[in-house]
C-alpha cells in the first residue's frame, strides 16, 4: 500500500509536528511516499520548483490512497487533491477548523472528516484502512 | 471568452477588494463566471457545499481560461488549479508573495507571475489576453 500524505509546506508549517505524528501512524498501513512533510527542520534542497512538482506528482500517480490534513490552508495541498480526484484516487481529508473549503467538503469524490484530537484522527484512520 | 477567476474564500478574504479590481479588469476581455469572488460582503447563501462545488466545477469545465490570484493560500484555489490542469485549461497564476507553492510555480502547465502592484498585474493580464 502506497500512501500519499499531503500537508502544508510553504503555506505554513505550524502543523508540522502533527503531520509527523500522522505519518508515523500511517506507516503501520503502508509506505508513506511523502514522509518528509513531517520533518520539523524541512529544508528545501537545491532542487527547482519543477523538480519538486514532478517528484510529488509522480508519487501522487504511484499512490494507492491520498490522506490530507487540510486545517492550514494550502495551495499545494488543494492542487494535489484536485489532481488526485481526476486520477480517481481514494481521498480522505481531515480538519480541526469548523469548516474547510467547499470545493473539498462538497466534492463527492473526497471524504472529509472534522476531528478534535490526534486520538480521534487515529481512530478515523484505523477505520479507513481496516475497510480497504 | 469565458473566464474563471479564482481567489480565496474561506481561506481568507483579505484580498477581496483586489479580486474585485481584477474581475473588473477581466470583464473587458470576456464573461467572468465567478464574479461573486470579488464581492466584499460575500455571504454564503443557503446552499450546501456540494452545490457550491458542483456549480464552481461546472463553471471551470465551461471556462476557456483560468486566472488565479494565489497570494492568500487557499485549498479551494489549489483544487481548482489541479482540476483545471487535468482539463488542459490555459492557466495563469499571480502572487505578490516572494514564493508560491512549488506545486503551482513548478507545474509546467501553469504560468506563474510575481507582481508588485495592481498596475503590474493589469499589464500582465493585457499581454495574456492580447496573445490569445
């Protein structure tokens, strides 16, 4: 099982520690292709934006499932969700905020969950992977 | 010419006045399907998120060109860009911030411009539409 985890990078790193916790939890279910998103000291290597885009897009194409934490608004996460929907990938989004974008919560091909605690989120994830 | 203009809604309305200026400028080139994005008092009507999604997606499908202001990070704008790229729509993004998402600036199917003033932006838009 190849898992594409999506979280904000340039949009804001305030949830980076949470992303790391989610990624660790996901790793019991498969290979998290985007493991670097949880790195607290994530540095952009000396690669171009096109190289970042193409690498991430290849991982998206290769993935079996997309899991996104969408509380911090992110253009990149939205882009990945839009492309993932067109690729018919099973896609699950999680947010702590009261609402998320109507383009995500209103998308019939994305399942969106509001959660309060990391424990809640882990329970949702366990249910999703147990049903696959 | 049907123009899909994309800007942040739930992600943050601090640029709403700017969006209105952009939309007014775009209207000389065609019909801006998403004219409401520039409304300062934009209220979500009593419609569901699915209705918002499906309406916007239909406009996206119908459009000839996508113009997005991406300075305020927005999940919905990113989603629209991702779907637009898959639909092979000509897509142009504008930001005042130093950088925008690598998924957008690094995407070979999106043209991204950094600008400083509304005047700059209008000049870029005029060049784009004159070349179409």
